């Protein structure tokens, strides 16, 4: 089942383990009070599961109709809840975790302009503020990208235009709508720019940076989370140590620190095989899941070559990694399909595998 929208804080989505509530921290940052509020809310009003998503949002699981209103009331004083659904939907902005003050200001200006606009963009339509010397978000989902210069680039293009302010990003979003980029309210920029290109894009796009790895960076320490999950206690304690920046890479940047105390669930070693695993919640947390995914991925981790990614998907939708992986196992009613160098719904090399066969096959 394809719903065509993502959950938000104001639009919870029903799942197998209750409602999913997704929070978009402004600017992709959390201070100590915000981290504490989210950790407390997950324990008090959800089932304690906190997940960092592929769009650098934090989602709480296991919320119920009875606990939803108190959860929103607890988060609102911390600036984590938008005034209405339309504003929340439009404020779909990925910000580089290595942002400097200028990038933070640019992202804040863009958020304010989107809030004041009347753009009716598709629910998944998003922006990336990625103005470092080399962009770090080019592999992550965004339709309009603001990169070094600053320049403005429609996703799918290798040329960009000069960026003078948020009015330019909004004009490009309007161009997308005017060109019929979202028939029936759905559509993505890359599909449109494959057919028609926006005017004024004459500058070469900057070359992307190599994928970021856990470990020290000039801005702080990048720590990875298995399947993007973090316990409330670890989030609370990390937030007390330093401000946090969210990434779409299942990693948090702990600002300005070089070392951390041992905290449950944090991965600091870039060679840790858990960094190479991708898996959605699967069954029973997701009602569409045909099998449990994460225990299987964990069990298979030692068999995965050091430079390969294993994606275990509870169904062909592939929410846990909506792109190609070296190896993908997709659960079906008949067993697991094995896809090489593809996505969860791509043609399988082997079909209907029993879990006992998988170690030998891999
Ligand atoms: S891919 Fe996973 S999370 Fe997405 S619908 Fe299928 S089972 Fe559910």
C-alpha cells in the first residue's frame, strides 16, 4: 500500500505498534531542553522507540489516541511543533550537519518564506541547504538544492543558478508546479528535469563530498545509530553534553566534542558492520511487514563484505533504504527474495528463500 505522504507531528500515521509521530527539529538542531523533551515524550507518551529518519527527522513510535494530545502539548513549548499541517508539510528542509552560521541563517530564512507562502507542494517535496565547500547531501532526498556560492539547483540537473534569497527557491518550486511536475498532487523534481529544465541554470554544480563516516570532524563527533534508533536515555544524556545536529545518514553530530563517555547504542567505529545494515521496522511494528527484519539483518551482518550494504526489507516498498543496495532481501509471502545491486522492488536474482538458506546464499 502506497500512502503518498509521510507522517508528521501534526499528521501521525497508524502503524502496527501504534501511531508514528515524526518531529522536524528546526534547522536540524537540538538543544539540551529539546533533546530532553523528546526523550521524555517518547517514554511517557510512546513506546520509548526513537528513530532518526532518512530525512533527518526524529520519529516516536507507539503513540496512542489517548497520549497523542499530551505529547504534542509537551513538545510545543520547545519550538518543535508547527502552527498547522500546511506549514509543517512545507517546512521540509534538510540542512547540512556541518552548517556554519551563514547556512543556519539561510535555512531559517527559507523556512520563514515557506511558512508565509501558499505553495501547495507534494508531501514529499523537499529542500536541501548544503552550502559547505563540497555538498554532502547530494545522495539524500531533496528537490531543490542550495549549494556553495550560494547557488540554486533543481534536483537531477548538473547546472545551477545564482541564489539571491528564498524568493529564488520559491520561484523554482512554482516553476515545478507550473510545468505540471505534480499531477494529482504527487511528483518529484528529478522526474520533471529529465524532461524539461528550468531557465537560468548556467553554473556548474559543485562536486559532491565523499560520504561522511562516524568519528571526529571539525564541527564535532559524528556518531552512528544502529538502524537509526536511539534510546531515550542516550538522547537525553547526549543532549546534556553538547548541542546535537541531525543527519539523514543515521548519525548524529555532537557539536564541539572530541570524545564521549560510553553510551548505549552509539557506534563510533566506521568499520563496525552495523553501519552497513539497512532495515525498516518490519513485522510486527509495520502491518505490511511480511517478516521481522532487524534481527535477521543483525544475524547476517558478519557475512557482509566490508564495502557492501545489506538491506533487509519487510516488503517491496523498501522504506528502510529507498535506493539500491549491494544486497537486498525483500520479505514476501513465499520467503525472501534476493536482489543484487537494486531496490526492494527490483527483479530478484533468487526468490522465496527460507531464512535458514540465507547465510549460505550470502
Ligand atoms: S518496507 Fe517495511 S516499513 Fe515499509 S511498508 Fe514494508 S514492511 Fe512496512
